[in-house]
């Protein structure tokens, strides 16, 4: 077919593109655009508030220093706790036998520290606790620590 053939009519470019790719998308109207912006702002403010409050909560960390089994009925556990000096923490300490079964368990409360004590402003304290055991322990560790809410 030749381009000079009178029986063939050329379609405008916009019509042929619409047939090939679909019609053009309509832009948001004023109300819809405003509602989308308001929803995005609400979500952004909510995320910001969550981030600020979650980072403001006190954290606690611990480090196992060692243990000693004094006899078949008790073990001593040495560990360090790092927390805000004015916070109170609790740590769960466990003793285990050779098959990793828990043979002793205790929750230890660590109260506020003296901010003037230690090189880190009183954040880290060394702890020693005695665990009573059902049978001889071959290891003892801190299982977990958490901050206690003092407002209750």
C-alpha cells in the first residue's frame, strides 16, 4: 500500500497511541489530591511519633563474666548490667546441666546506680548472684534483662 492511496485514512497520532496503549490517565481532582496529601501527612506524623517514643525508652544490656559451681546445690554467676543510672532492671539468670536442661533459675532486681560511680557515669554495674540448683550445673548465664516500670 502506498501512502498516497485515497482509500487509507491516516489516524491522528493521539488516536493511534490511545488504541495501542490505552487512554490517558486523568489527573487527581482538587479534593482527591488534598485528601491524599492529608493522609500522607497523618501517616508521616504517626511514624515520627512512634520513632520518637520508641527511641526514648530506656534500654538495658548485659554481659556474662563467669560462673562457679560451689557444690551440687548452688552456683554463683557474675555478670555486668548496663542501663540508665536511674532505671531499675530485672535479669533472669539460669543454671544448666550437661544436657542444657535448666537446673536453677532466679530473677534478680538491679536498682538505680550512683551516677558518680564508675567511668561510664554509673551505667554499668557488676553483679554476683547465687542460684540454688536441683543438680550440679556445668554452666550459668543471664537469660534476659529488662527495664522495670517504676511508676506502678
